[in-house]
C-alpha cells in the first residue's frame, strides 16, 4: 500500500468504488484494536509500502525456515518469529494507510493480494520441502487457498463485498494454527493414524484442504444465487 493522499474525486475519475471489507473472525475485534494502537504509534518514516514488503519478506523467510527444518527442526521456532512479522506487516499496512488518511484503494488492493499470492507459493513450497508434510498435501493447500482467493476477489468485483474471513477463520487464525503446528512438530514429529504415519502438518493440511474446499463451494453457491436473483431474466 502507499502513503499518497486519496480523495473522493479519484472515485469519480476512475469509476472505482472500494469493496466493503467483511472481517468476522474469532480475533477480529481484538486484532483491530491492537492494529489501531500500533498504527497510531508507528514512526512517520515508516509507511504502508514498508510494511507490505516486511510482510512479504517475512512470509518468504517462514517458508525458508520450513525448508531448512529438513536438516534442523529448531528452525521451526525461527519460523514462528517470521510468521509474527508477517502478521505485523500484512495486517498493519492497510490500517496505517486508513489512520493516516492516505489510501490508494486500487494500488493497495492489487499489490497486497498479488504479494500474498507469491508469498503463499514460497510458504507452501517450503512446507513441501520440509519433510514434515507430504508435498501433495502442501500443494493441495496452495491450490485450494488460491481457488478460495479467486472466489473472494470475484465476490469483491461483482458484489462489492470483500470476504476476509470464512466461518470465523481469517489469516490471523491460520498463522496461529501454523505456529501451534510448529511447536507440535518439535514434540511429535510423526504419529500413526489408522496405520499410516502422519505428521501434525499432514493432518492439519488435510483438514485445511477439506475446510477450504467446503468454504469455496458454499460461498460460490451463495454468491451465484445472489447474483442470479439480482440479475434475473424477466
């Protein structure tokens, strides 16, 4: 995101109307208060672009920590630090722009989410190389995440509502689950489940794929039904 001043006239010039953000995750209220507190105390020389870059670099480094965990599992602890930095950069950039009244909605929306796309590839790629999750599961998570992201972007364009959370789960909750998974791997590298040796990330990844697939299907049906009703052929 950027620090250039945004004014309502830019909407008239471009015809662009920002989608309404819908964030109803478990931690949304507490997270919003925390982000506002941080934004009000962020030094002026730090802008939203700096935070976006921090979030991107931190997520890529988290992926690198997973890859290196193949040789030293204690890099999983360092991965938790990078997940926290990713939360800081990825969550605070937009809040900082809004607090300072310096939003660029089109630029911010595009850059934030194209960066998330590349960063997700690095994170899941690192998991696939870690040896702690089957590569097919890691890339299954990546594919379902990208499909769910596409659904959210299409919803933002066609309905004017940008879904940031599904069934009370958003990016922050996912980061916390990854951090818990890192700690679980240090204690239980693998376990037998129905006669098959699986890691905590294998189990979590399968649950994640099923959960995101259900979210995708339900949202697609709901949005299709809403759009059909709004543009029904008489």
